[in-house]
C-alpha cells in the first residue's frame, strides 16, 4: 500500500493502475478481514484521485461488504464518508445527503454527540444548497438541541445563525431577529467581535424585513462604526447591500441608490480583476502554443515544398500525402498539448503532497497558512496555528521497525482528516511534526480538536503488530496577534515554544 501511495503522490497513474491490479489480486485471495477492507478503501481512494469515480465506488462498496459482515461500525462510517465525497464531487446532492445520514446514524448510536451535532449542521447547509429549507430547518434545530445538551456554545451560536438565515428567506423576521440576538450574545461571550459583527448585519436585515425603523436605525448607526473595524471579505459587500435596503426603508432613496451603485461597482471591479487575470494567463499560454504550432507548420511546409519539386509528375500522390501529413500534424499538436497539460497537473499534485502519508506537505500547508495570515492582517479575522509532535515516536521505529513508524504517521494523517472541520487544514511539517491551520477558532475549540484527535488515535490497529497501539502527541498553539505577529513565522515560533513547554510538562497535552 505504501508503494501505491507513492505512485499516486507522483501522479504516475499508469504505474499506479498496474500496481493496483496486483494489490487487488492479492486482496481477493486473502481472508476477508478488517485490513482487507481498509486496503479496498485505499485502492478506492487511488481511483478517486485519478478521477476514476466508477472504480472508486466499486471498491468502496467492497469495503462496505466486509465491514458490514464484521459489524465494524466505525469502518462503515469511513465508507459512508468516502462515498459522500465521491457523489458530492459528481454533483449528486441526494446521494451525498443519504450517506451523510448513514454516518450520522452511526455517530448517534456510538454516542459521538459532538460529531453528530456537526453532521446535522453540515446536512443543513447541504439542504440549503438544494433549496429544501424545511429539511434544513430540521437539521439546524437538531444541531441546536444537541449543542444545548452538551453545552457546546459555539456550535449552538453557528446553528442558530444558520437557522436565522432560513427564517429571513421565509419572511419570518421576528424569529430571525431573536435567533441573531442569541447568537450575538454567545460570540460576545467569547470576545469574537468579527463574527458578532456579521451576526449584527443579519439582525439589521431582520429589522428591515419587519419594517422596525426605530430598532433598525439604532443598530445601523452602531454598525457604521463597526464596519471599518470588523468587515470581512464578502461581508463588506453584504453590509453595503443591506445599507441600501435600510435607506430605502427610511425613504432616503438618493442614498439608497448611491449605496446600491457603490455595491454594484465593487462587484464589477472584483469580477473584472479576476477576469483580466484569467484572460491574461490564457492569452500567454495560447500565444505560446500558437508559436509552437506555427514553427512546426513552417517546418512541415518546407518539407512539402521540397516534395512538390521532387514529385511534379505525381500530383495526385502529392495531394494525398499533404492531406495525410496535415492530419498527422494536427494529431501530434493535439497530443503534445494533451501531454503537457497532463504533466503540469501531475507535477502540481506531486509538489503539494507528502509522498508517504498523501497529506499536504510542508510547502502546501505553509502556503495556506500564509494566505490565512495575509487575510487576517487585512480583516482582523481570528485564526490559529498549532504545531503537533508525536510523543516517543522513535520508540515505534526502534521497537517495531520503520514500516510500523510509517503506518503510525499515516494513521495520524487519517485522524486529522476525520477530526478537523471544513475550514481547517493540516500538513506534514517534517519528520513526526505536523502543522495545523485552524480558522475562526478559540481556545475551547482547540481543546475539542485536541481531544478528537486523541480519541481517533486510541488503540489503532497496524498490520504486523499483535496489540493495538495508542499514539500520544503534544500540541503547541498560537492564536493570531496583530500587535506582535508580523508574519506567519512569528506565529509558528510561538507555537513551537508552547510545544516545547508541553513536552517539558510531561507530553500528551496542549499548551495555548
């Protein structure tokens, strides 16, 4: 399986397919156990990377059959999540929802209440994308109920604000306003002024919808002051749009028109800027291909002229030859363009993936961290850097061998993929060190992520090791501080210092 992962990482899909066939042959002769099911999942994922969606589904189903026979519920959840990924990629929202529901049922049965709350939340947004607002309301309400029961205040606030958006779509403005007020109170409790500002914009929209001029006026005056401090990408335009509706409510039609015009002009400028960048890039590539084609055609044209002089008495043969050559030239040019595009895609994937774990590598995760840091500098949006080091990793290599150590690294990568949220990223930073980039995260959520990772790494099964292994790790955390952090390396140094402190205090802990 390691060699297959290496080939996938290097985008050598032809060799990967050959090796996949050998693995399939061996798997089919092996006893149908949990390791075989996991191998089917890995083979399916290899096909998924190569856009072989039908084959990916085939092997996910094979894994499902084994897990079902073994009654291994956590494995079934992995299969359902994988199938949801494939069908979501293909745009089949109905099937994606179906598999998410199955995963949710397992979370509920196993008592993973926080995971179940997040699953309800994600299902809600999927239903919103499908236009099924009543179904979405039901999912957000379920997420709210669980969050209240387990005292998960942040997920409670996000779920209430999501439900408020649906109430606005259904013109239930009073209900929307009440939910936004409750969400704002929670975000203020966590000193999250940026998200609180976003919720206040929604509250203003609720007041405007219910034509409450007094409440809308008071809130609008406060938001004008907060706008310069807390506006985020996307929400400045949203605030301008809501401001235009506020002026219309107040019958100040001139300001309403000017604000709406400002909003439209900003959208057009942003669209034009993106379009210009894309067009310039395409023009450069197109000009390069045209020059290559012209040079090739010029060379062939010279050959044709030579043949014309040599074969004046074979006119018909000459015309046939020219036609065949022209077709060949077109085929060669098309093939060269296709191969160049294929190689570029493969090199891009290879450059941003760790060859062992198939996780994002140091370059990829640092690039993402720098992007988030630049965004935070512009918008004051909160984000967090965490450095993770596997405790006593050398012991695994010394006691069981480097192959087992490699499997431990892969298990940690899989644990991160399962435990982190949609807005989070992770990557292998070097050796047994990992870098996590966590968006919109406070200390409480960092602790929850640490605990989820820890739970995922308890008693992992590794081929060749008789007893399940428990992998422990230490985590050092640094949240963005605009006063001291001049670049992302400043945050990484603070996280590294906290990681060193966690190691010094006995490991198996998080220091923030």
